[in-house]
């Protein structure tokens, strides 16, 4: 096919073009050669072992000579790609017991698509819109549509389906920001047609309709969203969606409702160099410790690193940065899930699969690996489990080292996995191998087997300190975020702490809801009070027992959502209080503030109920208290819903 640039399309049915020539799905010498080509292209230049290829092509129904059949298919494929010369061998490269496709020699639509998305994330609004729309022009159909049921493409198809939806949403929002409301509406409607539960798309469509002067259709879109969520998921729209609906009904200026893409948000103005969004903030000492521990391990000294900390303190981000320091080392990563904590070896098996791109090719010599990788037992039902499974993993590590296994959320690890990690640490003496895990410190009980691992390095991550945040140049950043990296990153993305991305706000609310309905009612009620707040006031607002409310606040203190301030309490992070307060609808917030004012006045009317004058809100003059909790002092109508009802 000559030395012209070879263009390959994987969106839709596979297609190759070079000059005026075209190869379609039926032009590769049969179904199997075509599938070999598609599998190699999806590997994006990485070698695919013959064993893995055979497993993808035939599963358990292997032919008599799978290796010979593969060689035949590759030979046919090379001739179809380049009937003359050596070009076919240059494109489909033979490796040691494997094949790879030289994607660096072709123009692949997936590479262009990903590149355009990356460029959009770094561009101004107008340029980002052009990039996103160019990316969407490439995504003409599902990934490899000619193989609708092939298991080897299903996961990646889901990945690109999600990326296309995100590109559509980005195109919709940048179109609205660029004052092109019809285009923004068209993109939003396209997302809804593919994902009818996508509230972000409904909100974008509502804003577009409203900006076009079609208020009735904007409100009808909200009702459609609410109906879909209620009928099929039994949930209400998010507070952000309800707030937009309320704003449209109040006929707020459409310009105030347009989504603000990340590309248009102001960057923080800091003295000196402003950090990039992907840059690790602080943690230099911890990172140096982890890096040194891994280097010692790769030199042959056993190393087991455990990083502990609360949710959102930056364990996974720190781990990812440490991984980047070792680009030439084989790394396998997995995560423990609470639902799988009774299943033996699942996190270890997932990490091994991740490291080797599937099942390793050492099964014939290490059959006991089937004890660790259970899907391999299904391929050989006559296999009898043996105690040598862990020794097989040790041998596997020896053969493929240097190797680092990384497992997140080990507070949910099963006992077998924890025991296996301890065993590998002892048995891999002199092997360039390291294990690194993360765990939530507040989920680790003393009797948990993870406590008995005796890591060579244990790092307890705490929130960032004010000095580490000063170079970012955002006033009150520590006071707002408590130094929690996930909150800090959100603030950086906006250039201030006066607003939050919706996904982080939803995460904060979900974190509070996870403590249970009673705890959430307490936190929501407390969000309208000044600091510190008294349990008696909250109990009066909730019509509940003060002792019961105090006990729950003490439990929330232990969960690090609130902290004690004398005999009162306050939110540990101001950001959590703000999100909870803003998540309420205006009507609900008014009712809660009314209850708060009534409770505060009742407390002031009976001084014996006030323990001491540290309750600044309770003992403040009435006019001062009104400023803190709201202006409406009218009595609550009989039967009106209280907080959290």
C-alpha cells in the first residue's frame, strides 16, 4: 500500500485508508485476522502475548495448534496491509512470543481524539470548543462496531462512550459560554438522548432554552428530568438542578446562569510561580520517604509501605506521584472494595492482572497461580488447589522483577490478601520488589489483621499545613479547606473558595449523608448557626433530646466532621458548613433559619440552660443573632416541616 500515511479508524466499523485505497471490515482476509488487527490496535503499541491473543480469539475453544493458527492469521494480515515489500512486517511486529502493532507509524483516530480532549483542557473557551467539536467529529459511532459482542473490546468501549459524553457536555458548555445557545442546546440534547439520567446535561439544556427565550421549555426540561429520576431511580434532582429551576422561575438574568467552563475560570494570583493543577501540593517529605523506600526495595531490601489517612487527605494522589518516579518499573495497581472483603485474594489478583495486562504467561510452569487467579480454575476444572499458590506468586515476581504492587483502600482487604502480602515481604528477600498500600486510618480497628503487617515504612498523612498553602496565594485557604488536598484542589480550579465544582459539593454532601439520617439532620441544622453552636440549640431545632444530640455530635467529632470548642461544637472545615447550607433550597433554608432563631431566643430566655458565656451565639443580643441565622422572625406555622423532615 506504499509509504503514504496510513489512516486507521476504530470509531464505527474498522477502516484503513492510504491514499485512494481503502480497507474495510471484510478486507483483512477473514474474521480472525481482522480481530487480531483490532486487538493489536487497541493495545496502542504495547506487545500482546500469543497466549493472550489466543485467549481473546478462542477462549476455551482453542484449536489444535493455536500458535500456528496465529502465525497464519498474522501472515495473512501483513499481506493485506502491504501486498508488496516489508511494510506489513514493519506494521505488525513480531516480539518474543508476542505481537504488537507499530502505531507510531500510523494516524489512529483514537490517538487524535484523546489528543484533542487533552488540548481542550488547556485552552481558552473558544479554542476548547473547536477542539471538542473536532473530537466529536471523529467519534462517528461506537468503538469497533463490527465486533458488537467481543469481550475484549467491551471495557474500552465503555471508556470511550463516557469520554464522548464528556466531550459533548464540554462542547455544550463552551458553546453557551461562547454565546452560541442553539449549538449548546443541540449538544446537551444529544447527551440526554444517550444518557437520560445525566443531570448536568439537563441543566445545560435548561440554560440554553432559557437564554433563547423559551422559558416554558426550560421548565418542561426540569420536569422531564425530575420525572425520569423519580420514576426509575426513586431520587430527587440534585440541589444544583433545583436551584437552577428556581432561578429560571424567578426570571434571573440568563447571563448569570450560563455554565462557566474550567478554561474560563480565573487562575489563582499567587506571588511567584502558580502551581499547575496536576502538580502535587506539599508532601515533599513524605514523597521523598516513599521514593527512598521503593529504591531500597528495588535494590533487593524488602519494603512494605503503608500510607494511612482520612478520606480526601491525598493518599492516592501521593501514591500516583511516587509511581511517576519509576517509569521503567512494572507496576500493578488495584483497589479493595468493601463488598469483596469476604473474597480471598481479589485485590492481589487484580494487581497482578494489571501488572501483566491480564493473566501472566507463566501458567504452564506455575500452575498453582490458579489458586490466586480464580478465573484460571474455570479453564481447568480438574485442577486441584494446592498450598503452593503463594510460592508461585513469589516465583512470578522473581521472574518479572523489578515489580511494584500497589493496593488502595486496604482497610477493606480480606485476611488472605493481608497474609499473602506479609508472606511476599518475607519470601522476596533480595528480589527487586516493593509493595505499597493505602488505608483509611479511621477505618482501622486494633484487631484488624492489617495492623499486624509491620510495614517497613508507615506514613500517617495529615491535612496540609498553612505554610504549605501560602505559596498558592488564596486568602483564607486553610481556614476554608482545613488543609484537605481534595478541597484545596477544588479551590485552585476556581481561583477562590467562593464556589465549588458540583462534583466535589456532591461528594461532601454524600460524605455527610453516609453518617446516617440523624447525623445529616444535625449537620444541616448546624450549618445555619454561628460557631460554636450548642447541642441544646440543635436539639430544640430538631425537637429532639439534647443528650441524644450531644452523643451524636461526639460521634461526629470522632469521625472528624465537627470539633469541640469548650462545651460547644463547630464544623471542623468551614467548607463543609458552606456546602451543606447552600445545598438547601431557599425555602428550606428559610425554615431552618427560623427554627434556629426560635431556639436561640428560647435559650436566651432561660439563662439556666446556658452553661457559660462561651456560647457567643446563644448569649448575643437579639439583633446580632438575627444577622447570624437569618432575618425571618415570624413564628413557624403549625405543621410546617422542621429540619431534615
